[in-house]
């Protein structure tokens, strides 16, 4: 899940990681590139932000 610390609910769900997502950024419009505690770099398409 992608959290904003100022809210009580997640902004989006990124299901490609098995552990915590430590860093995320928008990439090429509608995609998100993320790195996690599971040592993976993932690109997720069509991430819906609430």
C-alpha cells in the first residue's frame, strides 16, 4: 500500500511487492516505479490513487 502519513487510509495499493514499499515515484504518466524492502524494483501500470 502507498500511504500518505497525514491520512488514515492508503492512497493506492501496489501488489507487486512482498514486503514494505520504501520508495515510489510517478513514471511516464500513469505508471509508478517503486522499490521495496524485498529488494525489488517494480513498475506498476494504471495505479489508481484514491
